[in-house]
C-alpha cells in the first residue's frame, strides 16, 4: 500500500515505539526501517533485549550495495523477521558517524522500498529526531505519508511547530507529492488533537494513547502486562492503522481523479 515515515522534533517523543507498534499492528506484511541517525538501534537494544540478531546487515551494507549496483537484490537479504510477527526489520547504522555517509542512499532506497508493494509489503520508516547530521530528509519527503510525531505538552508543541514550518518548506522545495500530517502521543496531556493541529498548522491523522506500561513492551522489551492486547496503547495503535490506511486510500483516489482530468 505505501511508504510511511515518522519523524520527531525533539528528544524521546516515542517515535521508535510508535513505528514499531504500528508495524506490529499492521494487517499486511511490513518492513520496518530504522533510519535514526543516532545509531541507537533502539529495536534490537530495547524490544529484542539486546539479543544476538539473526542478520547482522544494516543500512550501511545497503549503501555498499548501491555503489556495487546490487541494491535491489540485496535489500531482501538485509532484513530479518521479528519473532511471532510478519514484520521484517532493517536495522540502522551502528553509530552516528556511519549515518553521515548515507545521504546518497535515501532516494534509491525509497524507490526500492516502494517497489516492495508488488510483493504485498508496506514500509514504515523510523526517521528519528530531525536536525541531526545524517537525518534522512530525502527518505521523509519520498514517503507517501510523512508524520511529525509529538507529545501534547507545551514545550513539545512549540518545538514541533518550528519543525512543521520547516518541513512544509522542505516538502515544497523537493516537489514532494506526499502527505504531511501530525501524529500526537498522549492526547489530552494536556492539549487535544484540535489544539495540536492549530499550533502545527497541519492535520492530526493519528493519535496514540499515553500508556507507559504497554509502551515499555515495545521500547524496553518489558514483559507484556495482563490483557496486553486490550491495553489503551494497542487499541489506539489499531485505530491509528485504520486512520492511516484511510488517509492513504483517499490520497490515492484524489491522485487518480486528477490524472483522469488531465487526460
């Protein structure tokens, strides 16, 4: 169906937890890409509890593949399936210095990731925090739907509003046809989605509940609490998936109508 990218304006709004939670809630096979330039490798270190990975390849290996002309062939060899799921993970750089060498990878990687739709796979990308060396702006603008994730505290919204303006300019300059929207984490703590949309001057397409106990399962590999599937976070993840799919379907329908009118 699509390439979806999630970025944040400041530290620790829950971007990785959100990306992983959405991927594990996704109804179709999905590839989760860790494009966070910090080299934190949050999913292996947190959700997988630092265990040995079945595939040591990373985005850096794909940069080598690009230079060798084998990106398309090597992409499926660079992922591994998260236990008990239909999520394939492509891990990020081992450290922040490696991320600085990936700029030339983002555009061809975006094309390769979008081509996975022919295999029935969607893609969710964790862009990480914006404003860092090595941030994958070209991957963000190439997405079918790009999210600016933020909490709803005043400091978080102020930081996000600055980046919202910057992103609008970046998307316009890049001629991006993708949709840009907000994803709010912890609606009502203290501000609501309507207030966030007004401050950010962009629609709020998805909302996630504030649920630290359930979030710790995704972020730290904590033992799932009783009735984990019914946790507030998981309910909101499923609702977010439906909202994202509806937004993408509407956007594609509009593009189809526009193409028909131009003929």
